[in-house]
C-alpha cells in the first residue's frame, strides 16, 4: 500500500512540476487597492493553499460544533440515566 501511495504521489508531483515549468509567465493580479505581478505557478500555489486553509478552518469549526453537541447530548443522557 505504501508503494502505491508513493507512486501516486510521485506521479502527481511530476505532473505538477511539468505544469509549473510550462506556465511560468507573469500574470497581473488586481487586488482592488493595488496590483501585483506574479508567475502563474506562484499565483496558483497561493490560491491552492488559501483554499486548503479555508477548507480546514470550515472543517475545524464544524468539528467544534459537533463536539459541543456531543457533550450536550452526553450530559442529557447522564441526567436521564440518573433519574
């Protein structure tokens, strides 16, 4: 299983490396109040990591809510068992 994961990771890494080498031209990014020029691969990488961070934050908030609900339900269950 580890070998299969290593092969898949290597394949994805090689495809990403080839993609980044083929798309290294500058792009203009307008932020509203300023504008910056970045290589396309850097802009896409920043966007990817921003998406990952936002996704992890949303998942983390959902996990906290579920843990809170679990604690509340567990307290209710304990109270009902004591009666």
